[in-house]
């Protein structure tokens, strides 16, 4: 169950969540505790954002080395939550489908501080208000009416990268927020059944609301694979389990270009890590796997249509974005701002520019971003 991709749940979240938050917000605001022993960081949806939250988990651990810190996720992002929590803090999973049970679970945690990192879902704001935490922090997001019940509301900006917004949530605690997103790994190994030799990873599929508008046409992926044939690498197509049928269809199209190609759609995140780290290059749309590759310092090219590098670009030193040349693109802020906007932004990402981007990150070192 996710609020990101289902319009009915987003409608329920808005029209039920806002009145509930308004009622919960009648409670007097409380002062920040003078002593902090238990800290919760909440994000019940979104995989890529949890990866970015790893930055503030590192900073919190440095600032509060003896504190009990918990990363709290929902069902859909629990796998990434467990990975970012590793060696930093505990991982706690709540059930988005069972809000009262989830609230009781948080009440048992007895947090001194609970930080809600969601910028728009009212569900997370309600859960935070019902958590029993001694002090709560969350975003004040324009037109989202979700901040009334926090003890401290921090402005959420559309003018900075999302990792900077997350950092703004912990600075009121006196924390120096500057660590990059990262994973603390335990030597995971790639599956033994993958082809040997060099490989390139394509991640063509996106998730969430109107995900298809962030995806590139299949014929351009096939053309890109042909343009990278000089690497002598097998193309691996990553994606979720539900992406397997279309991944197989795209793999067939790439093989017809004479390029070795294998679909690995459905591979869990942890075994994907060594696959990404050892890739000649990773090319993907703006989604969690591409962000993961960037943070792992694999050469990474991210395709930006309705999204922009300023808000959602890759952060690794060997990463860059290739942006649509069509006017009016790069408008996505939270992830649902498609009404009245053009729907063909990904057609403005040209194969020639992506090939140049690959050359830049593989041969010439880190870059920032280019337009196609």
C-alpha cells in the first residue's frame, strides 16, 4: 500500500488527513527536551528518499553517539530502510495499512524526538502526532496543510536538493548536517548466475505517481545499447519484479541489435549493490536504483525529463544528469505536479547526449549536468 502511486489513497490522505491534523494541532506546542536519549526518523514511503535520509542518520549518530536512534519505514521501503540503518541505528517497520497499530508501536518506543521526513503525505504527519514522542519535527510544505501538529515545523524548499531539506530537519537539534548519503556494506556478493565479464546496467523503469512520464522510449534504450557496443559489455536491465515482462521485451529488442542483454528485474536491493558497483556505467531514469548507483560511486548517468538535477539529481562524484531540451520540463517538486504540464519531456532526452554523458563519466571523471 503506497500513497505515491494511487490517486484514491492520495485523495483520502488529503481530505481525511488535513482535518485530523488540524484537530491534533490544537494541542499546545512543547519545548525541546534538554536531554535526548531516543530519536526516531520516520519515512513510510519512497525508496530513493530513504537512501538520501542515510545522510542525516550519519550526522545524528555523530551528534548523539550514545542515543538509541531508529529509522522507521513502511512496508514498501523497508528493504532500503534496513540497509541505511545498518551500523548506524535500529530499523523499525510500521504498517501503512494499519495506522492505529502503527501509532501504538511508536508509542511503545517512547521517543524523545521524532522527525517526520515526509514533505506531503498527511499519513506520516498524523502518525507523528499520535506517536507519543516528547517533541516532534516535520516539514511545513507549501499548500500541503500538514504541519500544524508538529512542535517544530521547518520550511520545505523547492529550490534545493532534497538531501538539503532533510538536513534542515536536524539542524535545530544543534547537529552539523553535512554528511553525504551512504551505505555501510557487509560485503554483499552478486548472484552467481549473472554473465561474467564487463557489464552495463540500464534502469529504464520508474515508480510512483504517473511513473511512465519519467521513462524513456524503448527504441532509444536499444539505440543507446548499440552505441555502447564498443565497451564489449553485457547490458543488464534492472527493475522491480513487476517490471519483468517489459524488461524481457526490451532485452529482446536490444539483442536484435546484436548486443548481449539479460533482464535482472526483480533482483533485491542488496545483491544489486555489487552489480552496480562493478558496472562499466549505469544509465537510468530518476529513480532509487540510479541514485543508489551514484552513491556507490559507480559511473552514473541519470535521465531527467519532468524531474530536475537541482531537486533530484545524482549526488555521487562520478555522476551526471542528461536533461530534456524541451521547454517547460524539470517541473517536478514533490512528485505529483503533472496537471497542466507537458507529458513528453523524456522525448527531449536525446541518445547522442546520453552517449556523451557516458563518455564523460567513464573517461573524463565527474561532471555536474548537461542538456541533450
